[in-house]
C-alpha cells in the first residue's frame, strides 16, 4: 500500500520517466495526467494506414549510460539485420543475444545517421563540415573567405548576448551568414540578433568550425576518435515503429507496476497556500471534473499554462513573465510519393536507391519548408511499402494563428507538395497521399520575457512540493535524454539526494551527473 502519492502533469518523456522512477526507487504512487488522448508528447508516433510519422524526428542517443540502459531495458537492442539491411546486404551493428526485428516488434534498431543541408540545389553536410563536398559545392574562393573570416574571430571574440554573437564566435561571420542566419530566422520567426545566446549553448554547445576541422582531419587520416560532440554522432538507436513505441511501453510498465496514466485529463487548478500545494489538483477528465490529492506535484506542462493553473502561487509580475514566454509552433505534412528526384550519389545503399538522409535541412530561400524527413531511412518498418514508395515528413515552423496555421488541410498539403516540387525533390504528380498535423508549443523560444525567466524559476522553486521537469516544464529546448534527466533529478530531489534548484541546471551544467552517482543508481 502506497503511503504517499505524486501527481505528474504530462505523459511525455519527462512525465513518464518520473512516474517510472518513483515506482522503481520509492514507495510513492504516481498518477500521470495527460490532456491528450495519447502518450509521448512530441515524441509520439502517428499511424496513417501503415505509414508511421515521427513528429519532429527523434534520434535516441545519449552520453548518459543510465539513460541508454533504461531505454534498452524496455526495448532490446537489434541482434539481426533489419529488413532493408538484409535486402541490400548492408552491414549493420548487431548485439549478441539481441532481438530480430524481422520476427519481433519490440526492438531498438541501430541506424546510420545521415543529415544534410539542401542549399543552392546541392547537398552539404550537417552540421556544416569541412569536407570535400563542401569545398566542391562552395568553391575555393568561398572557402577561403570562410576560413579568413573564422580566423578573424579568434582575435575579435564578441561578448555573447545573442545567438548571433554565439554563432559568429564559433563559425565566423561568413559561414554564419551563409548557413545559419537565414535558416535560424525561418525556424524561429526572429533573427539571431533577437534570440538569446542560451539557445546555442544548449543545442550546439561544444561545436565550432575549429572542431569540425579537427573532425575532418581525424576522419581523413583514419582516426576512430573523431565526432565527439553529440551533433556529430554517426549512429543512433531507433524503435522499430518510431519513438512513440518506447513511450507506450513506458506507460504500460507504469501501469503494471501500480501507477496510473490517465489520458484526456486536463489540469484546471492547483491550489497553493503558504508556498505549498495543498489538498489536490483538479482536472477535467472523460469522467468529468475530478480531484486528485497528492503529496508531491511534478509538472511538465508549459510554464505559461502552469502559471495560470496555480491558485495564489505567483504574483502579478511572475504571471506576466510566464504569459510572455514565447514558443514556436510546428506543422508536419506527410506525403507518400512514388520516388525522389535527387540521385543517391553517396556510397550508402538504400531501398530504391533514394538519398540516405534521415532528414534534410532545407535552406533554399524560395520556400517556407524548413526540414524534410525521409521515414524510410529512419526505419523501413515506418513505411507500409518501403520498396515501392517513399514516406516523407515536411516540417514547417510557424506561430499558432498565422497564415500557415490558418490554411485548410487540403490547401496546405497542396502547397507543401508544390514547394517540394519547386526545388526539385519530387514530381508533384507522384504524390499518392497526404496528411497534415499541427503541433502547438513545440519549441520553447529564447526571447521576449525569457530574459526574466530566472525570477519565475525562483518563485516556482519556493513552492515546496512542486518540481518542474521536461522541455515545456522548464521552457528549455531539451533533447529527450535531457528531459528524462530532469525527471530523474526531481525524483532524487524528492528523496533528499539532490538540491531542487539544480534540476534547472541539467543541460546547462554537469552538477547532476556528480550527484546521480549517490542517487538512484545506488538503489538498483
């Protein structure tokens, strides 16, 4: 019998991880409240007649061994060639005693990471790398200009107030203007001059033109020690049927261990008294308005929504900071096509000899399209007929309520197909099927009231039994593993093994990794 209870708001990566760890390492019973009818949040998988869509693209890679072991405790690693590897006679990374993806569904594939930039109708490495393709595509004169611009930054480092400062310091003015400035504006709807340097520190920390040069030299001369930064990792794990498969497994395990996961349950109010959440959380559920009493409250809901739900928890200024935190919304169009037009000039074998990219960053200024996923290359099992069709995800960055958001589904699908045809990726007549998915608050942004978020964090930390976790729960553009680490840290903080305020430092500082050795790991 559980003596204590925890309410967890949100059944995404952070919320489900928190529930799982509470059940594994404490005697606290978690109840997860999720407003959507599905689990996984942005990392869900959608299924359209056997063609599965990964919303946003989710590579499973982490430098944290505990996270990797946790993933593989739920889905075993690949022990035999996948469908495409087998047909093509392609080498694959296999684990002795691992699962055979051709005979079982619950398995982590080990996939080859290929991501490139499409610019000037040519493919460039992503992240931007000093390699022979880049030199050939840009030309020696342009490369010389990029090199001299980069060297100049070594003597004229900027103070890093904005994302522009951050990028120029690491890549030089010329490379920044060629590959970063306009694409960043397309993604965020703001120029890098308007975005805080924090974004770069989280998403491309440790990466610079200097390190890409070192990486190039190591690879060119046969070293196996290159590609040390996360952005340069060349292989990753991926569930056979997309990321949602793992989070659905998480939810099943939480229920099996005695926890609850309640979908379709929207939190409406959280009463705070004397800097503590008292009594309960009220949520609108399929069974009506319900009250959930608990001792601890972990929230991965957007900070703006949490602030509105807290009754007497924040003052007017803190509410205004929360209400002003910006987000970038997201639209994905799934297109099933006969084939792709660009030839595969790489040495990587693929079904249908399509280009081998998992996703392609579209930097052509003539289109609004930001990124293109090729689901065949993520996993052949994501596509109903991977030998005779190509399943694409076209990603658009927008703001809820803007012109793109307001377009009808049919008009938007037609618009997206025409854009892709206009840059020579597909023939618009080859489209067999299309679908559109809207995702609000997909990306926490780093401008407007974000510069004052420290005040909001401090106020939330003063609420004794409230713990903010995850991407939206902390308004931080985290990867999956970082969101999971915030959840693990919160469980450690509940157990008194980790300072509560340091939960915010994950993906900003390494404090957590030191404390973790004395936290959940010593409990088995």
